[in-house]
C-alpha cells in the first residue's frame, strides 16, 4: 500500500470511529434524558381553566403552571404558606384569589386599580391585567416544569419580572445545570415613594440565556440563587436555529 492510500485509510478510520463515538454519545444523552423523565414523579399542571398540560416551546412558559407533585418534587419553598393565594388575596371563591392556594409556592396576580399597583407609571414595561405570577421568592427556592419542545435547536430566553434589588437565577434542563448565576437587574425606582410598590415595577429582560434543547418532553427548572423577593411572570423561549 502506498503512502497516499495509507493516509486515506488512516483518515477513513478516524471518521468511522468518530461517527461511532458521536452515535454512542447521542444515545447516552437520549437515554439519560429518558431515565430522568421516567424517574420523575411530577406531572404537568392542568385545571378547569388551564387545560394545555405541558407548556410548549417555543412560546411562553407561565411560571404559575409549575408541575403537580408538591414540595421536593415539583418545587421547593422555604415555608409551607402561600403568601398570595388565600393570603394577601383572601379566599373568596374566585379563580385569581384561590389559584393553587394549598401549595407553598406564593402566587398572586397583576392588579390594575387605585391606588395604582401593577399599572403604575413606574413600570419599565406594562404587564397584562389579571395575569398570575409567582412572587415572594427566596434564595434556594425552585420550580420545575414539564415542557414540550416542538423544535430541536438553540433558544434565547427572555423574562418578565420585578425585582426590588439585583438578584440571580439559574436554569436546569433534565436536572442538569445549564445556565448559572444569571443577573436579574433591580426594578427599584427611587422616585416612587410608595415603599410596597417597589415590588411591582415590571420589566422585560431579553436574551438572559441561550440554551439548546432536544425535541420532545423534558423538565425545566428555575432556581432563585441570590436575593430573591423577585416576581416571576413568564419566560419567552425564542427559537434561533
């Protein structure tokens, strides 16, 4: 065999074994994803109003639709009291006041009324009225979602939120950390002299993370890392490729 043929044979072998390695790696990732979902005890949220189950990506992930499963499975909260539903928002038989009131996750909704609350002139961007959100967040708390990724690829994430101080969050996909220590900038406005309203200045941050997803059902977790006291309305997943 001459040198050229030997060289061709050598590179052919490299390509062949590289292909095998890639196939094995892909299979391992797929099996790991399958095993994560198979062992996960949570299920997508549904009720008489919200009937869509696993939230579809690309699109909006509403934070209040975290999975069913309870403490340590679908979420972790530092106390067992829902400070919003049934608390601040007294139980009165209405959907907005009693939404998931028996869960420890603190849930409220955007209020357009006087005195101005979530429709104040101090918003960086106005939210929708009567839109449910997760609030009273603390470091160490987390929420898990079953998501249905419609298209494999890379996604940019935006977030609708409030934050009395700078905070940080992280994301995990199938229980694997994929984005750590993401800065969530404060929405504090010194000109607003109503102290409690500092938790109601809404903002929309674009491209806080870029993540890659496989197609199909997966779990997505948001962790509150630093400061907390942020309100989470939704994350928008935008497909890039």
